[in-house]
C-alpha cells in the first residue's frame, strides 16, 4: 500500500506536499532551487546564511537570500551563535519577504562549529534555547529548526531540545539522522527521528540519505515523520523531489527526464549561474553541477576531466552540446 503525505501547517503557512529541498551551502542557490521548483517541491530552503553577514548585507549573503516568486513561500535559513544577532538577522530576513525563518543547528562543518554555531549548539542547549527565543520574538513569521540527533552518540538530545523549542514557539523540526561527530559518514538513522516525533506535537521532517522514492517511503515508515527533506539525493537530479511527491500522491513512479530534456535543463541552469555570479565565478561554481548531471552517461568521466579544466563559458557550452549530441540527434530523428 502506498503511504500518503498529508498537508502540514508551519504556523499559518500550509505545505500541501511536505517534500522539502534541504539547505545546502554552495548547492541550493537560486539557480538550483529554480530548477527544482520547475519540476515541483513542497518547500525550498535557502542556503545557510550567517547572521553577521546578513546584518552587514555582504554581497554573498545577499546572493544567498535571493529567491524567485515561483518559489514562494520560501524558507530562509540562518546560522549564528548569539541571540541578539540571530534576532536581528531574522527581522531583516522577514522584512525582505521570507515566509519562514529556519534556524540551523545541524551544520557539522568545522568552520561553523568552531564559531559555536550550527551543530555546536547541541552541546550548549541553554544557548540554543536563548537563540531560538530571540529569533521567535524578533519576527511575526513562523520559525523552524533543523538539527542533528545530537553532538555524538553519548548525547542524543534532539528529542529534549525539540520539546523545548516547541515550548518557546518553533513551528516545525527537521532532524538529520546523524550526530555531528558522524559528519556524513555511515547511514542516517531514520528510526531515531521517531523519538523526536513522539516528543512534540508540531510537524517533524526526516532528513539524511533520502536519495530515491524507496528511501523516502522507508524513512517515513521508520521515523513516523510528517514529511521528508531531500538534500544530496537531488545533486544532478532536480526532478527527484517531484518524483517523490508524485509517487505519494498517485502511487506511480514518474521516469527521469530524457537525456535531451536534461541537456536543455543543464543549459538553462548554466546560463542562470553565469547571470547570477558572473562568468568567471559562475564557470567555477557550475562544474560540480555538470559533473552530477552527466554522471553515469557514456564517456562522462573523460568529459568531466576536460570540462573541469575549461575556464571559458562559451567553450563549456559548446562542449556540453558536443557531449549530448548523440541523444539530441536521436531525438531529432
């Protein structure tokens, strides 16, 4: 029997199909999120934005905060280590039109953790609660929270933190089924998320290692969560979220786009990145996406090696046309 996904409410914001695009630094920027939303997603979350950078309105923070009207409602994710700055950054984000403010307590990256932010806050629950309180108090839009299971397996405090977060006004919890010390090693523990679900009455979203429809089904079954958040599974497959949504709505498995369709998608994505970042930065940042899109196709390893050395945008576009030419000619025939 195909499981069903019911709509959830994040405060006043209704999400009809809670299949959510994860915030991913250096990946889930405006061009990528637009590609995902073009196929379908329940909710998009921006890249993680440092609260200090948001207050200073640095060029990078402003780029990360951009979104397209087609994405609305959009969730803006903030990371920080002081209640005052997080509250101020949240207010600025609300004023710019964010429908939801998401607090990052899950990022395991050393640079963030060494600044007492991200998943480091799970070692400092008192500070974590003060940050949540300040953020909730600063805005009128709903505030959500993304966390891990805990700092390590000796301190799996996500259920306790989630319960306190709900008490002080958080409207949704997302749990990545790993500890900080695991980073991205091993497998996500979806069953643990059930302990968080049982601790709160607000919606709970399961995250981590959801790379297929079957993963989404199993993650929901094991966690009892109200929805799924997909991150790395969407690398090179911005259509994955729509496939998961379609399966839960109909029980049918929608096929991947044809290679011809994927070529046109890559081209549009590439041009959008050049427009946002400029040619020099855009070429560099787009390389990983080209690698993900082309992975598994005949000759892709050799192609990636060549295209990763090419600094000229026009040449890269020509190389993409040449690489996809066999599928384009078949489609034309």
